[in-house]
C-alpha cells in the first residue's frame, strides 16, 4: 500500500474528508490531506507531522503492540517509524469501514 492509500484510509478512520488530488501549495508535499473546518482549509499528514499522528492515535485509540515496538527500535528514525505505525493501524481500521 502506498502513502496516498495509507493517508486516504487513515483519514476515513479518523472521520476526515481527505482530498489528495492537489499538492500542497504551502509545502509542495504531494501527499497531504486537506479538509475544511468552519470554512478554513487545513493540511493533515500524520506520516510527516508528529501532532497529526498523535491526534490520529488518540482518535483510533491506538496502543502499540510488542511487535510494533520492537520494529520501531530497529528503524533509523524512530519518530518516522512511530508515525507510520499509527497511520498503518488507522488505515486497517479505514479499510474495514464501509
């Protein structure tokens, strides 16, 4: 599953309407969800933003498994690995949603 698919499914699990059709005008990021809140558009990418990842983890009630923790310690960037684990968990939830 590529990053675009992961973000779309994670957004679905979080209840966020995700539009990945356009790159971010601010950051140039190719994969960043945009959603409207009270008429304002916000970027959301838990793969690259610690705050977005933490809010996603809370939203889906993510608790890392022992296997995920062991995998994180072997990664060069544990922050990146943690964000990706959260998004993967959310994507699995989103995949099961109708």
